[in-house]
C-alpha cells in the first residue's frame, strides 16, 4: 500500500532494537483518512472469506480494526488487557508478551461477544513476532469460532511472526507494508 | 440521537452503582456504523469551532473520537495510560480516577502532537463525573493549545460532570444521549 509506505518513509522513526515509531499517524496520533484507507484495503484482501466479526487487541489495534469492520459491515471486538467491571468472570483469556511495554499482558474477551458460529478476521497494527496475534487466535479457538484470516497494517518481516502464525493457524496472513530490515538505523521496505 | 438512545434502551444494562454496560456496541464490541453516525453527529455539533485536533483517552474513547475526527477531517490523538517506549520523557501528564477499574490512572500525551496553535475538541464515550475529561483538558492547558469544546457519546447527568466541566472550562459541552436516572435498576433518558 503505497500511501502507507510513503508515510512510514516520511514520518516513521527507527528507535533501535526493532522499534518502529509511527506515533504521528498510527499509534498515539491517528490520521483518520489513512486508517480509513487501511481498513478498506484490509477488507478487500479478505473479501469473500465470510467474515462476521473483526477481532483486535486494545489499544493500537482499535483504529485499523474499526475501519476494517466498517468496510466489511460487521462488528469489531477488542480484547481487553485490564478486566473492566462490566466483564463477566468467565472471560476467555490468553497471554502475550508486550513488545513496547516490557512485560506480559493478558488478553480477555467476553464469551457474550464471540460465539461458535462466528467467522473471525484478526486485525492488528503490527505483525512482528506474532505473539499478540497468536494470543488473539487462541481466544478465537477457546470460543469455538472459526478464524478465517489475519491482517496487519505493518509487518516487520525480520521478527518471523508470519512463519510462526502460518505454522500454528491455517489461514491467510496479509500485511499492507512489509519492513524487512531495521538494522543500522534504516527502515527498508520489502516488495 | 435517537438511534443511539434506542440501542441503549435495547442493549444497555444497568449493573448498579451507576454503571451502564454498553459493551455490545460501544465498549469491547463496537458497531462501526453506529459509531460512524456518532462521529458525524458530534462533528456537526462542533462545526464552525475551527477544530484542528480531536483528543480522547484510551481505550474506549478511541472509536468515537476517530469517527469524529474523520468527519472533521483532522487528526485524532489519544492520551496513553501506560507510557510506551516510543513516548519521550517530557510527556504532559494528568491523573484521573478510573470509574470502571477502581484506581487512579495517569493520562499522558507527547508534546510532539499537541502544540500551542492547536484548537482541540475533546471526545469521550462517557461524561459521568467529568474527571477523565477534566484531566484531558488539563493536558490541553499544559500544551498551551486552545480547548474549543467537549463532546461525549453518553452523559450520565446524575453524576454532575457537566456542571463540574462548565465551572472549570468555558467551552460548550455536548452529549448525544443523556441518562438521567439509573436508580432501582432503571435506565431513564432525558430530553
């Protein structure tokens, strides 16, 4: 997706240790028109898969998952990392390491909103090691719903998440921009 | 906003102690078409105020703030509650009690994304006691930007937040649905 790639090239910052800062348009501050285009593109990649619900993880997955859900005309569900008092005790739970916060987080969803008949598309802002997305997919498995695809806005191919997800879950994995190398302060894009 | 009011009447749950559960369409699960309509309505209420940025707090403010920003064609910024490693040390900070989590949270924004020339509209899912929104407004003040309005999707008028905000900040406060009474398990709407 050229528009996104250009934006990363212009505003993305390589903070070292594989950390790509995109706080000016994806995380923290969000460009709503860009994220609308991102959602349309992700929706198009999974058209025909019969998606009935988009699933993401709070916090930074919410914006692209919402616009994907809008384009697919289905609800979006975001897994919580802190249990709100409105969530029942029988929540589905899975844990994942937090790349940018330095500890493990637990992802929780309420069984009310993910049922066995659903066909679920997982959307997140980054596909890096794949561990957050893997935890989301485990929540889908707990619910008995069917995972039909995984979409990410930005993939860091050098972290190996795609291979890990493909080995665990037999679904298509799509990303809109691939960053293949961040060594030596660079941001190198794939095809 | 009739569509929203109808949805609350149909799916909202009064959990007691003033807690209104709207997890099936606003928090946790989000109806993207409803939240798109919410954003358009909030944008219309503040048309002509010269809004250059929408500000909200993670997590559940993100969806309505994004759609409001989309309708106003401006960026949206969400204050973080946990400092990501991508955020500089000189973040603006303000604290607010968390109604649904039972402790205080700190809201943080990066000075990079809120500058003195900005005209800021605060959008959040709920206006209850007003303390989260007040903390957001304090962040705007720290930045030197101009607060031009406060918009909430659902107002719980019996918590007094509107009066508190109006006494602190001289800006219009708008909500799309007012819930005036939640005693005895009821959900009573205002005009």
